């Protein structure tokens, strides 16, 4: 409301917050300068060794930083990175990648840059990357394989029994839905939604999901119930999907509310001696 707007305006005009804002931008400029000088176009920078590091070989840091560059008004750096994407980013030349990581970092990074700047090259490259990952969705269960070889067009699951962390197939929907909307091609949303429907249908403990799901059977594969790694973004994307749909698909809100109730019941603990509230995990 109006009080929130007034409070935001006060923060913007406060010299203390202006100094903090400039300090954050300064830190970004410092980090970007180091990346450009020592690891340009590579996935990561080893700051002490001052050299690049490979994970997927797709320029992860550069692409994942595009929206930050834009929002921090580092437009010269943004357009220089855009030129790299246009001339040097070729996803179909890449070998093995993880579907989840590639989606949130590469597809998501490119789509964020497109949404902010309107530059079509980002949308083109996002669609090209997503097309390369389509073999992951060729499963009878609807749960995608975890890993894809973009160059070969093959997919598999390195984990035993085809088991994947539930956060992986449940944390691609925002990107694939937006990509379908931007390209007017429904195939991306269709495969992501199919996976989500399978996950929503699985049995839960008061709204809480098991850690693993099988891409072969589409069934829960056990593991601890936790808010930690391999599960965390499942809950995050429930709420975000409801918001992304204009609060129209209430199945996501219902699943989120059930999960919140389960978290309060099973996972929130009070460390009274320290005056802390924390979360735990259960078998």
C-alpha cells in the first residue's frame, strides 16, 4: 500500500542506503573485472589461482550474471557479454550437463536477459539450449532423466535405479513455461508440467515430499524429508508457479500451504537454550 511505497522512497533517499548500494555495485564491478581478465567465457573463476574452471563448458558465470549486470546499470559490460553469447555460445557443442542446473543457470539466465533487455538473441539461445535438453524428457514416467549430453542427444541418470533428487524435476517449470510463452511453442511447458503433475500426485507426509523420485517408475524413492539440498526448491517453485500463473492455478497454492503446515509440524524446532528457531530433517 501507500505506507510501503513511502517506506521504499525513504530507503532510496537515505544516504546510508545509497552508500550501501554503491558498495554492492562496486563489489560486482570488482568481481566482474576479475572474471573478465582471468576466466572470460568460462564457467567459473578460481580467484586465488586467477584462472578459469570448467563445469559444463557453457560460460555459466557470464550467462548467470546477465540480469545482474542489467539491473546494476552496467550496460557496457552487459552488451560485451551479449556479444559473447551471440558469437561464442554454442550449446549443442557441449557434452554432459545436468538438466536442472542447465535450466536454472543457462536457460533461466538467458530468459532473464531477454525479459529485461528485449534482445532476441537471448531468447534464441535459450530455445536452442532447451531443444538440446528435450531427450531428457523421453521417459515413460514423465519424470525426466537428470543428465543430458547435448552434443549426442542422449540422456541418462547416473544415480542408482534412475533416482533423482525431487528438486531437479520440480525446479524447471518457471523457465520452461516462460519459454513457451515467449516462443509461442507449448512443447517446453508441456514436458515440465507433466513432470510436476507426477510429483504432485505422489504420496506426501503432511505435504512433505521424499527426497528422491525414480525417473523409471515415477514413484517416490525414499530419502530423508528435509528443506535442504535435493528437496529445497521443490517447495520454492510451488509458490512461484502459483504466482507466475497470475494466482490462477490453485493446485500449487494448495500444495504449498500443505507443505508449510507440514514444515511447522515436523521440521521446525526450538533451541530454547540459545533462543533460536531452526529446521531439522526426518526419516
